[in-house]
């Protein structure tokens, strides 16, 4: 059985192909980068519609399979930017209807978790999911991924990207901030905002920009942004870990590429005798994670009619029934 997964929630159009044992047969990604400013939903979706056909062809040829050999089509149904979701949803629906093959819409956040579980072999981890738009601490309970704590405003990645945009770093700024942070030495005081098990990042952004204007060194600010916001993530993760007594901690989402964040979260896990893992090549948005989640859904008996596959731009992680 071969499953095709299409990812397209924001910046990256991804096509993943896997077999029935979750082996990756192809992983094609095409990322839209704005010339200046942030991601414009219309431009991002136009980019997707212009590259999706070629990306699917490339994935099929990388894997050495034909489109007729696909037994399940899947795509990211939400959450994400509406125009992008509708573009790839249309592509996936067209293929499935034309080839008379099952189609499944997948929750993007759940997919970030499932790829981590497949690759780590973890069965019941506490998940720290930190991407551009999302920042959540998650644990499966009674058939749903429950959100233990989350951002009350912007996602951490978006906060870093917005800071970067204002100080002249191109999008996405997260990796550039990580590089500059290594040269930072002084911890600049920034608001540390944990409310119960939730977090807020917008005040840190405002404060860091003010300090930038008053002449604080960019390297010190990058260092301080990371240390402060990552410490907040670790506090909430540790509180959740002590509460649910999970034996495994999984880091997911694009900000999880950050080595300093990996180091800090691994220390939290070790303190509580829990394992720590992250899906190294699949932290950022990709089609493989969509295909893997779709395969799990399919095996659990989830079915969708074409008319049930419209986009869910605001679908939350905890709205999805986890039947596998
Ligand atoms: P995603 O939405 O999961 O694809 O993640 C994209 C986000 O991850 C963007 O906000 C990036 O700036 C951020 N990001 C990627 N690499 C890093 C890194 N090394 N350090 C911090 N943030 C990163
Ligand atoms: Mg993502």
C-alpha cells in the first residue's frame, strides 16, 4: 500500500510518499519565501498551485511509482491559511476522485505529533509542539490530544520571525536568531510570561524591539529572546511532566530545529527520568507526516466523503478524535 500526503498550510508545499510500513519513499518540499515582509496568504497559495503538479511528479519519480499505485490520498485540512488549504485540498480531491481512491483530510498539528511517534517509537509521549503559528504542550487522554498549556497570543516561531523582520533579518528569522544568539553574552531583561500553564509571547516581542531601538546589541537580544522564551516552554513542559508522569517527551514543530531548545528540553526530560526525542528530518512542515497520519487514520477505519474534505482553517489539535 502506498500513501500520498500533501502538506500546504502556510509556507511549504510538501509531497510525501510512504509504504504500509511507514518507510519514506519520497519527500519533496517547495517553500515559498516572501521577498520582504511575512507570508501573504494569497501569494503563498498561488505559489502552491504553481508548483503542486510538478512536486507530485517529482515525488512519484523519486519513489519509482506511478499515480495508479497510490491507494490513499491525503492532505492537510487545517489549521492554516485558508487559501493554501483550499489549494492543496482541491489538488488532493481531484486526484482521489479521478483515480477513484480514498481521500483523508489530516489535522496538521496532529501530523507533527504522529511523525514524531512513528520515528521515535514512543507510544504515549508528552509533546512540546512549537512551530510558526502554534505553541502547545500536549498529551493524549481519552481519545483526544489534550492541550495542557499553550500560547495566549502569537506562536513562538511567529514571534521570532516578527522580531527578525523588524531588525532586518529575512524570513524565516528563527535560524538566523539561533546563529546570532551564539555570539550573545549578556542576558537582557525581557518579560517572562507564564500564566498557569499558558504562555504569552507578544510582550517579549514589544520589549525586545524597544530595547533594540535603545541600542541593545542584536546578538544579546537574540540570546535573551531564546533564553527567556525557551525557559517559559520548559517551565510549562516540566509542570505537565510532573503532573501526568509521562515517560517520554517529544519535541515537534519547526522551532524544534533549534539546538538550544533541544538541549533545554532534554535536560527537563532527564530530570524526570523520561526519554527525549524529536523527528530530526521532519520537524518542519512536510508531506510525509500527513501521509503517516492518514495511514493511521485509514487503519483505524476513518473514512471521509469528498464533501467532508473542505478546509478547516481554525481546527484545534484537541478537536480531532484520535481513534488509533
Ligand atoms: P513550521 O511552522 O513547523 O514549519 O515552523 C516554522 C517556524 O520555525 C518558523 O517560525 C521558523 O522561524 C522557525 N524555526 C525554524 N528553524 C528554527 C531554529 N533553528 N530556531 C528557531 N526557530 C526556527
Ligand atoms: Mg507546521
